[in-house]
């Protein structure tokens, strides 16, 4: 039963003060998976974790763990541990005792605690800090203690609420690799919250994109990046150019003042659609060779590539990633191959 | 560093005049006769009053325990309410304190007297009358009533600052409600408990009005004893100072034992071993 469902949320609704925060969330999480909840601030990621952890009671809907309904199970009886967004380390205990906390409650013998705490300290790169006062640690160090404190209990499911938020880029990359390794080795199901789309794409088996308390799309990172279900997902997962278009017929779309061949079909005739094109999929050429004509508005060096903004003859701002420098003010042509034109149904007006 | 010295100067003078000098004078009186010669006779005479001192310590201890037992849950509940309810509750606790101390204690006299309010009320149902005034119970009641706010306020203060996400963190790690209390809530409120105990115990030990009014003459406490030495008929400030000094030292010992108790509970790993 490698891929049995471990956690499942059925039609979960959460309201705070009459304000709905989660609207009919349905979710199945498979055992041993690395699942990421991704979405903008305030979309309900933390609330979803708190439902699973048992700290929030849904207004309606059911939570299942390993097939059993656990709505009424208090948090301390759930086989789930959490790395909290705000760490929540015990200020009266030192690093060692913070990590040992869960084992102490279970009355694990001192010798074993010692062994496992040091194992954890090695894992999160905090060896030598065991006697430190947690209040005097840096944000990143506190975060690592919080990870160790949750991980030491070897839960079936680990909930991580933006566990790397306070780390600098280098350490974050290191910890991403470390966490991914830990997850692979321990086979613990990770439910990971982030609003960093790159982090979500590189670490996860499955990405769940949320918005305003609703799930937008569930899929593998590649699916989500290449086949975003709507303009919101496309925009949130990496940068995108989103332009209004009209689907003339199957495989033919009109935008930016002309028709383009595309690979999409099954839309209504002359349906208004969102056309999504990734900045790295647009090629800049001589004006006469391009499908769209425009003028370079600005260029910013971004390290690996330049980010170039081109205003076309209809006044639309195209964002383009290129390794080649283009002089601002220059007339250019833009072209894009049919594979890279993504057509999306317009989002309902109220969702915007 | 040099800058901060100047503003501190007035306080140092203040402390010298109103705290250090009186302390030295108490010690001086305690070790001299009324003609000013050195003696330890006063201290030795304090020995005669050991039973009174023990009884005072005992009654103050009982009152402190009751205050803690009542004040702790009250402060906790109050700290969890919305700010409007909190403010109202806080007012209700502080309200009696705006009344004169003597008046407050006096009102308990009229309630507890043999033909006081309570006995008359019980009489309606044919119960009693009970001997309530002039008992140790009445004295403890008076102390609890007068000093309970001193327990609640410091507890409430630390509880307001308490981080409730830690409660969730502990639950998440498998702590049942009792373990949450011993491992998270108690350590975080320990400072408030210590302050509250000190603020109730110290005035309770040396109280004299409450014991005189509610305990009658029979329940003499060490505070009464000291006060008597400065009264008109058997004026003996030297003995009074000696008793005060001994009492002060006993209280100091009690307090440091309490502080010791707390740090003893932290073992080598820095764990609270409750
Ligand atoms: N206890 C609460 N009482 C009232 N409103 C709440 C409560 N907790 C969360 N909310 C609201 O619910 C919404 C979702 O909050 P949540 O913390 O789940 O967002 P999030 O996706 O984790 O955001 P972030 O990325 O900023 O952490 C927010 O609008 C928030 O204000
Ligand atoms: Mg959050």
C-alpha cells in the first residue's frame, strides 16, 4: 500500500467571524508524499494545516486520517507534528530540551533521548548549540530548532508552515535539500506551506495552489507549470504575460491584433479567453521577422537573464526574459511558437 | 555609562534616606538598651514570643495559599476574556481597594459578629448562631479579602504576556491538558506566582489591624506585638525593633527558600522537572 491516502479533507468549510476562510476544500494526501500548499498571503494555507493539526474546528466537513474520521480528536492525540510559522519554541527551555520535549512527554529513557536529540542537532546543523538559550538564537536557528523538535517524534505526517521563511537564500537552499533528503529517507508525509513558488516547484511531489480559501489546481510541479488551469495559477507559478484573446476556432486564437496558431481546442467559437505566455518563451527578433511589433521600454539585469519590457503597437506590456541585451527605445519583433501559447477559460468575474 | 549616572543620583539619595537609614536605625535600636548601650538582651527576649511568630507565619501561609488557589484560576480566566470583560473584571477586583483599609476590615466585623449580618441571616433559617468573629478563620478571611488583589494583579500581568501559541505547540507534541499546565503554563507564570506570594505573604505576616479587629484580643499576631512595643503603656522601642529585625530575617529566609525551590527544579539540562 505504497500510495494509500493518509489524510483526506472532505468539503471543509471554515469561517472566522462570519468571514469564510476555507470554502469547500476537498483534498486527498497520499502517504509518503511531499505535498506543498502554495498561495498568496491570507489564502488559508495556515488554516488548512491547523485543520489537520486539530487546532481549528471546521464549520462543516470531515477530516480523515488513515481512513478514520478525526474531527473530534484533540491535537495531542493526533499522529501529526507541526513546525509552526512563528516557531513557538519554549522560552524556558534550552535548545536540547526544546527538541527533547515530545520524547520527554512520552517518557522515553534519557539515553535514547540523548541519542536522538544529537541526531537531530546534526541533521539541522545545530550541533554545539544544545545548551543555548533559545531566546538568544537568530530567527534561522530558531526555525531549525522548531524543525528538529517536530521531526524527532517521527510522526506519520509532518506539517511545515513556511519553515524556511526566516533563512537567507544560501541557507534556505541548503535546508531545502536537507528537508527533501529527510523526507525521502524517513518517508514521512510532508505537508509544506510556502508562498515561494520556486521552493514549491523544486521540492514537491504534488503542488496545491490555493486562492481565497479555494483550491485552484492540484498537480505535479511540471503539470502546474506547463499546464496551469487558469490565469491566476499561471501568474502565481512563475511570471506570465496574460492577455485577453478570442478563440476563433480550434487551434486558432486571436490576440494582440492578429491570429495565432495554437495547440488548444474545445473552446466555444469566439469565446473570450486568457492567453498566457511565459516571459522566457518569447523570442526577440528584427521588427520585420516578428509576429508582434513593439518597442523596448526598459531592461533590468536579473542575474541569469535580462528582464525586458516591450510595449507593442496596441499598448500591451510584454515581459520577456532573454540572455541578450536590447537597447531601450529599439524597435523589435516578438514571436512565440504554438506550443508556448496557453489558452485559459476566463475566470468568472466574481473570482477576480 | 557616565551619562546615566546623573539621573540616578536623586534615587540613590532617596533610597539612602528612606530605606537604608531606617534599616540601620532598626538594627541599632535592636542591639541597644534604652540608654544606648550595646546588648543582645532584646534579641534573646524575642525568644519568648516564638509561639506568636509561628502562629503569624502559619496564618499568613494559609492566607497566601488560599489567595493563590483563588487568584490563579481567576487571573487565568480573566486573561482569556475579551478586553471589555477583562476591564470590568479588573475594576471589580480593584474597587474594594479604593475603600479605606480600616473600613473594609470593619465591615467584615459587622458581618461576622455574633449578632452580625451573617448570623442574623442564617437565623432566619434557624441555623446558628456561629462563633465566627474572634477566630483564626476570621483573621485569615480578612487577610485573603484584603490581599487577594495583590495576588491577582501580578498573576494577571504575566498571564496577559503569556504566549498561547506555546500551548498549541505543546499539544502538538503530545501534551495532554495536565502536561500543558505543568510544562507550559506553570513555567511561564512562575514569576507572577513568586511576586504574588511575596506581595501577599509579607503584609499578612506583619498585619496587626486585621488580627485585632477580626481576631479580637485573643489572636495576637506578631504585628500586634510590635505595635504594642511602640504603644503608650509599655513603650519599648528596643524590643519592638528586635522583633521587627527577627521577623524581617525570617521573611527573607522564607523568600529565598522559595526562590531556591524554583531553581532547584531545573536540572543540569535546564529542564523543569515537575
Ligand atoms: N483565528 C482567526 N480569527 C480570525 N481570522 C482569522 C484567524 N486565523 C486566520 N484568519 C483569517 O483567515 C484568513 C486565512 O488565514 P491563514 O493564516 O490561513 O492565511 P495564510 O495562507 O497562512 O497566509 P500567510 O501566507 O500570510 O501565512 C486570513 O484572512 C486571516 O485573517
Ligand atoms: Mg500562514
